[in-house]
C-alpha cells in the first residue's frame, strides 16, 4: 500500500487502491508517471477558508500553496503561476463543468512531499480573481493520482 498523510489541520494519506479507479476527463491526459514510496507518504496539511491546503513544488520550484480537492476533475494552476514558471502556452484544451474551454499546460514535475508526478497536465485559471482573501497558487486534484487512495486524517492533528 502507498500513503500520503498531512498534519497542520490534520493528515492527508495517499494509499494504493486496488479496486477503485479515479479517471481524468477524456480531454485531460493523465501524468506519464506517478512515483510514491512503497510505504506511502505523509505531508502537512493546512487550512484556507475551510479548504485543505498542501505544499506543491512544480519543476523544482516552490513550494506553492495548493487546495487539495477530491472533487476537482483536473489539477489547476493560477494564471500568474503559469507565467512565473514560464510554462508554455496551452498544450491542449479541457472543458470546465459549465462547458467552457480551458487551457491545459504540461508540467514536467509536480511534487507533494515524496509523491511525484512526471509529465502531468494542469488547467490554467485566474485563481487570484476567484478568492477574496489570499488566493492559493493552484488546486491539486486527487484524480491526478489514479489508482491511489487519498485520506484526510483530521484526527491526526497533534
């Protein structure tokens, strides 16, 4: 089994899952490779307006504060982070829940603790305009880890 756990507001656990499968939308490609230590990992989890926050590194830079969202169908980065990291313009297109087209960018390396995604794709959105207070730099979709179980361990907060 594989696991991710978090500890400020609680714990986040990512564990290998045999029966359940998480699928990205057909128009959002999955990461080329997912690396996770055999025993899983634990990472600190904070809070932003009641939403769980984890630190994410992209292409060796960061960490950046990302909301961890089990309901998001694709990982999203803010448009300003895309520019800051000089990621190339949209590689592909995906669709938002309301049917609008959204640009996708390729990320060579995305890390959460010791979990790494290689060749991942993320949507780009103006997150700073969507939040009244301090905006996250992105939204990490749990579906970016197909075949793994993500567990929030709020009781693990010591």
